[in-house]
C-alpha cells in the first residue's frame, strides 16, 4: 500500500515538473534557448547522468544540446535513421521493456555507456513526423513507472510545440534583422553599383559574424562570373570564373545554399534569372547555421533587385556617356567631310574613335585605303587577301553587313556604303560581331553616310568627266564630224592624239538568264559590269579609252600599243571575259574589232566595221566569241546587200526546193549539200564531217541532184549554190538583228 502511495506522489511530481517545464519553454525566443532549458531542467530535477537532444536533419540524427558525458554514445553521431529502431520516433522507449529492438545502433550505444536506466522521448506532434529524440540516461538503477511513459510522450509533444514556436520567433527575428540590414543597404537613386555591393557584403559579413564576404555578377555576353569590388574582409578570389557549358552553380561553389560548413553561397535572382552570387566565409572550424542561412537567404532575395537596379543604372549611365561621345564624333566627322575630298583623314579619325583598324573598298571590293589601329601591325595584306577570296560571295550578298572569318578569334565586318539607291563602296572593321551594340551601330550608320557623301562627291566629278568624254566620242563617231576643232581640243585635254592610227573594239554583254520583262534592270547590270571591267583594266591597259555608244561598249586602242603583242586583241578579250565571268557565270561577252584609222574621218567607218564583226560573231560564231573585221573577207560585201527581193529570188532558184523537200521528207539534204560544198566535193571529208557512211552520202547526193535537177559538181553551179547559202545566212542574220533592235 505504501509503494502505491509513493508511486502516485512520484507520478504527480513528474507531471508537475513536466507541465512547469512545458510552460517555461513557451517563454524562449530561440530553439537554442529552448533546448538548453529543457536539458538543464531534466538534469537538475532528476539528477540524470546524461540528457541529450537529437534532431533529425536529412535522414540523420545529429546531437544538438547535451548535459553530461556519453563518449561511447556520441561517437556514433551523426547516425543514419535507417540504423535505428523505427518505433523510436513514434513512442517513448525505456530500458525496462523489451520491444525487440536489440539490433538498433542507438540501443547498442546506450548499452556501451553502461546506463542502468534510460529512456527516449520522441519530439513530435500527434500523427506528425518526429523532429527528433530526447535521450535520458542513469548509471544507477532508477524505478520507472508505468504511467510515466505517457507523461513523457505528452511532454515530447509540448516540446515540439515549443520548438515550432521558437522557430517562428527566430524567423520573425531574422526578418526583423534582415529588414534592418535592408534599411542600411537601401538603394538610393543614382547610387553607384560599387556602393550597393559594398553595403551588401558588409551587412552580410557582420550579420553572420563572418570573416569575409564578396560578390560575383554574371556577364551574359562573356558567359562568366566577374568578381566585384568592394568586398568585406581579406578576400583572395578569382577575378573571373568561366562557365562555358557549366551552369550548375552547386558544382562551382561548395555549400551552395547549404549550412554546416565554413562557407555559404546564395544566388541573386531577378525574374527567375540568376544575376550573380553572394559568398560569405567564416574561419574554420566555425560553421554557418540554419539561422545564418535564413538571414542570408532573406537578404539576398531582397537585395537582388537593388543590385540589378544599380547595374542597370550603371549601364544606362555608360550608354548615355557613349551617346554623347558618338555625337561629338559625328560632328567632327561631318567637319572632315566638308573640309576633305578624300578618305584617309576620315578613316584615321574613325580608327581612333572606335579603336579598330579601318579598311575602305570601292564598289568592286578593291582596296582604296586603310588605317591600322596598331601602326606596327602587318595584317593588312592578309585581310586584303581574305576579302579577295570572299569577294564574289560579298558582292552577291543582299544584307547591309557581312562577316569574314579571319582566324579562330578575329573577324572582319564588311558594311555596304549606299547612296542614291546604289552601292558606292564598302567599309571593313576588325571587330567581332558580338561587339556591335546599338550605340556602335548608330555610329557606323553615320560613318557610312559620311563615306557615302565622299563617294558621291567623287562620283559626281567622275560622271561629269565621263559624260563629257562620251559626248566627245559620240561626235567623233558620227558619220559627219561638224566641229573638228572642238574634238581636237578635247582630245588634247585627254592627252590623246587623234591623228595616230587607232583600232576600235566593240563589246557586247549578254546574260543567258536575262529577264526580258525588266530591261532597265538588265541594262543597269551591264553598265555596272562594264564599269567594273574598266576599273580593273584601266591601270594595266594604259593609253586605252573605255567608253560606250548606242548600247555598245567600246575600247579605242592605239595601233602602236597592239603592235607590241600580235595576240593583243585575243588577250584583251580573254581578260575581259575572265573579269565578267568572275562576277557572274551566266554572262557571255562578244568582241568585234575594226581596221585601223588613217584620218579623223575614218573613226565612223571603223566603228561600223567593229559592229559588223560583232554582229557576225554573235549570230554565226557565238562559241568563238571574238572576230576581227579583217577575217570577214567576202562577208563584208554580202553583209551590205540591201535588195531583199533579189536575195529571195536567188535563194528560191537554187535552194528553196531542197529546203522544202527536207521539211516534207524529214531528210537533212540542205545541210548535207552545204557541207559537201565546203569540203570542195570531197566524198571522204564530207562523210567524216557528217559522220555518215560513204554509201549513205552518195545516196543523199543522188537525191540532191534529182531535187535540184542540176550538176552539183559543175564549178559555176557550185559557186551559185555557195552564194545562195551565204545570202541565206545573212538574211537570217539581218532578221536576228531586227529582233534585237526591237
């Protein structure tokens, strides 16, 4: 009876103590204070040899607060939950009851400490996951009561509630402290990025009692993290961290958003985009707690916008400064345009302004001038060679800018210079495509306009000279020259002696894929190509006059110049053909050359001779491409036969029947007779030329004899037949010229 009474008194004592302890726990603001009081009160009230609080974190049991010594037990921690009896976290356990958990590692640790009496209490709410365990041990035997187990379980629930409350209070305190830090770090309009970074690293370092604190900001263009100044403490960190294909910051920074180590890293995030990181370090063996992490996370989440605002303000300020600089450059460039007619000074000024080498090309991508940013550089010839290799590609591009790869790191941007709707030239700059931002693009647009003005000024002067020259040539090539004195006077200004013997070459350019519906565009393209030919050959063919008349392109060459090379004209034709083919493969070029002049009055005649030779080569010998008037022989007379009726009657008498028979019978007797006459009646040569057997040829000749009813081997008849063929060819040629004229 006495034992029952003592037991009730003991139970009441325990109950009162635990209620008192639970109420006291509600007064504390931090988890650390809560747990210290819990452990201290247990040890004091019940004279425990050991009291410890084990908290669950990431699947591990980790000691938080303890009173007393238990070295054998503590060496097991951190301890995996999987190595512990599962019911430990659901109900109170003790050393008296045998619950079948003898293989539990925690149980083995308690036995190793030689605790005679011990019990464990789960820290948890009803039906919720346990936060951890309270472990109490006695080296001497202490009687445990049956009802005490339920009291301890209720106490565990009270402790869990107190911990939740303490955590809530801690979070509130962290927010208050973080707000105070934010207030001290608040961004003021116009404040420099360096000031914002300085406030952040100082508050982060002092707020967590850290040794050092610093910031990296992300550079999107370079795809790297850049170290920012100022920093807090003695920091020795890399100035740049290249990311390349590495975007997992956890692999770059240890303890990324993780407590428990001497370093912690928090990201700056704006609109789900990481703009940088905050790194805070303590001196080992100190470690960052969960509370430190929460404070830094709160700080970083709120200052990210401040950092971004300061960064954007800095960019805007630099942008404004660059715009002002660009405006000053534009004013100076405009002044250069007014004062200078050339390009050198403008190119030099531009090179200094944007810090790059400048290359200027004409509309055919031939170098005009260049200015190297580094005067000692010898890369100019290499760049010219690269442009020459890519010339055809660049000339065909429709975009205003193209990029030429110079090597693994360097590029050449090539911009078109356009004025009056046509390309006047090109400007090349040695910079990378990624370096051309909006401000630089504005600068380049203005520069292109400046160069366009210079090109137009030069072009106007050149066009005036060309127009005067073409009027002079037009008068010289008229059938009757009215003002010989004026022509002689102008020829003198060209340093050209009219009275020397000259030969005229007449060129025609034809596009096999020409759009017949757009004649103006076709003619403009041909004129452009001829200007290109003239520009390419004028230096190597000194003394030649390049001009145009009646849609033909002319070259007037002194006889003395062509005498030095017996193949002069065929060589010139091949040069022109090569230049044109280099521009467009579908272009065909033809050349007819005249005889030489003796007097001023001969220029009209030789001009017509060149046209005649050109027409014959275009219509009869297109594959040959080049023909001299001296090679025409009797063709020169036959070409000028103008009595169409006489030609028709002559053809009708000699060849019409043969042509008609061939159409009706599908037999090529008309061509067979032509080849037979050209081979002077030689059976062997004719059969080889026609690629037919002799017997087949003889059969055809007999049929021809029957159709024409004449002796085709008679010399007189052969002459008449050959003449009929010639007249037929020139009639076809004349009809073709009529269609071309239309």
